C-alpha cells in the first residue's frame, strides 16, 4: 500500500536552508537534499544559493536538468512530501511510450483530431506496439551504450528477434511469409511500406544515432542483394541465419579511393584456373556493422566488369574498427581482403551485373534514411519547443522573436520532409518493384538530399536556441548535442547530397517530352 505523502507549507520549507538541513521545492514536491548536497554534480555552492536553499527551485532545476532525472529511483528517495495547497501536475516529459502532446512533435496522422488517407487501424496498432517496444526495451540500452560505445545488449537483440524486427526492416516481400510479425499484430500479407515507415520512425525517435545503425543496419543494405540475386542454395543457407540473428551481414561497397563512384572500385576478384573460386584482393572503408559481421556483400572489379560477391568471414579477410565522431556501436570498419578464396557460386546477379545489383537497393536504403531524418527533425522541434516553454522570459525580451523564427523554419522543414516522404511511400505501395526503380529513383534521391540539408539547418538552429546547453552531452541539451554532432553523417550515407541532387535532376531531364518549349 502506497504511503501518503506529508504536506508542508512554503514557510516551513524555507526554514530548512542550512548545510546540515537542506530542503528545496520542485514543482509540487519537497526534496530533502541534506545528504545529497555533497554529491551534487554542480557542487555545493549551487544548492546553497539563497534563491534555492529552502526555496522553490523549479525554474533553476529545469534550467539545467531534464524532467526524467526526477524519475530515477535514487532521486525519488529524496522526495519527502508535497507543498500545501499546490495541485499535483503530471509533467509531460521524456520520450516514453505515450504520444507527445507538443505541437509538431508527432507526424500529423498521430496528432489528436487530425486525419490522413494513408494510415489504417493496422498501422495505428503497429505504431503503438513499436513505440512501447522501443521506449521500454531499446531506449534504456541505447542511452547506456551511447556512453560505453558497446553493441546493443544480447537481451535487447533477442527481444527484437522474437518479434521478427530484422525481417520487417527489409520491407514487404516473400521473406515475411510464415513469420509472426510484432507478435501477430500485423499479418505478413498486410505489412506494407507504411508499416515499415512507422518502424523506422519509431526507431529514430527512441535511440541514439549510432545505436540505431548498430541494430542490423548492415542487414538492411547487405541482405537484399542475397535475397534478390543469390542462387537458391545460397539463399536457403544465408537468409535464415541472418533473419534469425545467428549471423550478421553487411554491405561492403565504399572505398577510400572511389568515393561515391561505384564504377571506380579498386577491389579485384580473379577466378582460379579451374573457374570454381574467386580470389579477392583489396580494401573497403566505412563499412557499417563490418567489425562484427559474418558475411560481406562485396563489390569487386572483375574481367567482365563490376561484380557483387557474397564473402564469408574467412582467412585473409580482416576488419579493423574506424573511430567516428558519432559512435563506435555500429562497428564501422576498414575491411581488407588478402587472397580471400570464395566459391563462384556466391556471385550475386551474375558476372558483370554488379552495378544493377548495387543500384537495385539504393532506392530502399535512401528511403529508409528519409524516414529516420523526418522523424529526427520532429524530435528536435519538440526539444526546442519544450526548452522555450520552460525558459520563456516574461516581458518583451528581444531574443524571443528571433528564436520563434528559427523554430518556425524547423517546423516547416520537418513537415515538408514528412509529407513528401508519405507521398513517395504511397507511390511505393502502389507500384511494382520495376516501376519503383524506373520512376522513383530521382524523387527519392531529391528527397534524401533535401532531408539531410534540412536536418543540418535545423541542427544549427537548435544549437542557437539551446546556447551553451547544446554543447553538453548531459542535461537539457543531451539530444540536441548528439543530433548536432551526428546529423552531418546522414548527408554522406547512400550517396552525397550533390550526387543525389544531380541524379534527381538528370532523371527529370530524361523524362522531359522532347517537344516542350518555353
């Protein structure tokens, strides 16, 4: 049975303002900080300030801390009562499973009273389940691993495997047949690109950037070439291993020398005299999940041109971690091949057809990144609106108009990205795979380029709004600092912004009717 909290008047609290007897008020609650004062990260003088000791410290607290700090068990023990005559208010803080009530913090279809032609009840049920899974199971681990740099815990990965999340991350398709998706909430034949959009956006909302890539991003881009272009024997062996989490896979295309030009790869594959094996030599760089991968989907230069080969970790294949500015959790690797011997039967799509194999998955990869970018932009909008709400200055402060202008621009970018994304997703749901490849490569490239530019602009605006707090990896600026530090990485993955913008325009020009004139 819960113990009833004692009630204190503000006058009574004010008497406890000494080092050996120290109380404060935060919101409706009274906290005894007597034994905590020496351990306070900001030092004793901060708490002993005459405007804090024995006083209402709500404004000072929220000027430095996030609300979820008060929810920690060690701080709940310091709560000794409530303030007399103050009505308890449930603070809407953190990133829990509930929908946010902050304007523009959620996609419009989730906002109360709004409507969308794209989502049905299956999508809403799926979103609720994904929000609960990521908020309560994944996010606590993500925050820990952001500090330690380790891989997601095995307990978390096991739970993700239980609901078939790896298979769902690959989108709709035959690979879902016979699987129980999200504990049966959605049937394999009903699962569409809007379900996958929801999955990607709930993932982006709930985890840190590097940790998100650690949750099998290598599988999302490395396994589809096997599914779509591998022979039946290869698929029967590799696909079940990857989707069950028994083995991991990554895509190994990029090289230090080649940049965005996949046709300029230097890694070579030469057949043995008997024609039964490839001998691979060369190196790959910036390979996500490469450090701990068991399989590598590798682009090679062969006698017949660019060829993609599935390589299993074996003698001659070595991986070394690359230190990046965003996280060590994804296992970003430098991969070297020294006379690595691979069966020719591991060739994907036939010799010389590598460019088609590689490009075939680019649309999906870039679309996934757009899903995550749109949702992350909304999260930063939410952070800024919350910060302005709790730090609002009374009167005609000249900075407030400037800050509102920045938030307005952030909202416009986030809403534009999300609405453009949903339109393209609708096209994906109503086009065959071949139609998508023909018609959507340009639009998706343009959206991805716009989304990453918009995200970087919003990161700069958020940093200005948070000021020095945005430089800290803890406290109120925790997520803004992380976003500002890691968001430039998205502009490089899946093709640099300039390359994708050019691709989008070239595709538009190719579709121009020849007889059009001004």
